[in-house]
C-alpha cells in the first residue's frame, strides 16, 4: 500500500480545520493509501483541540489514517506529498484595521478583505506567512503540491509562482455558491447543472451552463434573469444587467473590485457575523476601539469564531456528541484533487485558481492567476479554457492583475513605493497625499505583522 503524506497547516481554525479533517478522514478513495495526516498550527491550544477532534472523527469514520500533530512545520514537512494551508495571524484584529483605517481617510471600500486598499496590507501579511512556508517546502518537500486556502487567494498564488519553485493551486468555495444560485434560478438540482465560470477569485462570472446531456442552458438563464431578479441581491443583479453576465452572487466580495459599489451597497463588515459592530466616537486613526452588543473591543465575527471553537472543544473532550453537523464533509475540492492525481482519475472540478497559461481566459494576461474549471488526473491539475470575459469585466480584472503584480513585487523588494503604486490603482483610491498618510498609519498599526518596507 502506497504511503501518502498530507500536511495541514493552519488546522487550528475552527471552520477550515473541521472541514478539511472531515474531508480527509471520510474519503473512501484515500483509504487505498497508507494515509498520514500531519496537523500543524502555532497556536498550541487550538492544535490540541483539533488533534483531539481529529481522533474523534477518525473513530467515527473508522479511518485507518494515522494522525500526527506539531507546532513546528519543519517537523511535519519532510517528504510530504501535499500541503494544505490556510494561515493568518490575529485575523479579526487585523481585518478591523484593514477595514476601518482606509475608511477614516475617506476611501469608501466595502469589505477590506481581498480587494480595495485594506486588501493590500492583508496581501503583505499573508505573503509574510506563506512565502516562508514555501521556502521550507523547497527544502523539505520540493515536489509536494500546495493546495492553498490562504487569502487573498489570487495574490498569494501569484507570489508563490513568481517567488518560489513550489507548485500551487488556489482553492475557494465561492464557485459552489455560484452554481447553487444558477441551479435555483433554473429550478434544477445542483447535480444537473454544469457551470463554466471564469475571471479572478471573488470576481468570477458565469460564461456557460449545461445540463448532464450537454444541452446549453445559458439562454434559459438569461431569459429568466432578463424577466426578473430571480431573488438575487440588488447589487449582483445590477452587475448582471450592466455587464450581461452573472457574477459570483456575493456582493461583499464582488463589490471590492467595482468603483461604484459603495454607493450601491454601503459597507459589509458591520453586517458579518453575530450582532452589530459599533465604531466608538472617540476612536482615532491610530487607536481602533470597537464595541459589540456592549462588549468593548470584541468584534462580532470574533465571537462567532470563538463559539465554533467552543463547540469543537466540547465534542473533542467528549462533553458533546459528534453530531451530523460536526462530521459533515464540505464542497471543497482539495481531497478530490488529491484522489484524482493519486488514482489517475480523469475528473473535472468546478474551479481552482491557476496560472492563465495559454490564455484560459483569453482576454486576461497570461501571467494572471485566474479562477476557471480544472481537469485532474495522474499528471496533475490543468485549467480549462473558458474563452473571453465581457470587455468591461476584463478591464476591471486587468486592473486587479496589475495591482497583484505590484504587490508581489512590493513584498519581494520590500518596496514602499511599489505598495503606493498598487494602492493608487485601486478603484476607490482618489487622493495621493491621503494614501501616503494611510500607509504610514497602517505600517504603524500592523507593525510586527508586515515585512519591513523601505
């Protein structure tokens, strides 16, 4: 029986960790291997919790896999076949700064995660974590495939490709939400809808729809959407009416790439999670103070993450039953990719973030990282050609590709000037002096999380 070693970095996340462990341990295909699962997280308490939880899942699924845990990734990485990574430091605290500080300077972005001025700093923080991981992979498991869940997805994958020798595929569940919306609009089960998407991560578009017999369903989708909004949110529907293609139906994400979004949607971070976040009146640019339902300095999404961790802790320690919700597998394609490669299955998956080599999206640059359907077999992962995006959509994406290139260069060269250039390309940034001031504040506010820029 062939040995198969999978290293999961960032497994302490109550959301990502639970799902990827269920997928690995429930997979009937991976039972054909002597499967080693190595869990890695620098947070000792989170690692202990997820290790105990993994053993409960292993017992539940009667999996023969062996489970190992360490806070030192270099201990886990030697001879790994696959590395699955989703990493961040103090994600919620840093997201607050990404979101509110640009707003304080008048840059009206809507979410501050993967696009807009806040996302530039999210990018640099993520690269400051992911590139050292890849350096260790180059030394200890150079042939391993990196399955990356770390955001901002396109930017991280571009940096891995340009700055390291590691092969990487970026994974995101967003296209599954798009397929679900298309199936609902067409009144069909998801299993009967084959959606062809193309674009960049969090800003992909429906370019084709077929049924299991290969019949074209795109005209029917357009007919229904031309008659009504079909239950879509107003911003998503406005993008469809404007550009003639259905985008990823998550306005918090697509709005990050569109210059007119704030007027249409307002901000989204306040609406995320449990309860309401309130910006304290005495807050200054350098001092972020928040209150949520009377709990100072505790944002609602942080409480949601803490509640997920508490529930997993109860299950891991045997104080709560292992419910169907806790054992549920996900729609993520990391394990299907591993099985497809190892078993030489020729399979098609809804999407991944891969280089645009050969013009998979024909009117985006070849150096871009694009989100397109993929084929998987024993030779690896290949993107599927999807043709052109609508011209205006391609232009919006091309701007983001340029921003991504500049941010990767800014990280590699530790260049403040290249960071400034990238920020001036953002659709909502319209004041050079304020941008320079914002950089000063953000570098102070996130000191210790970012590379030193010159």
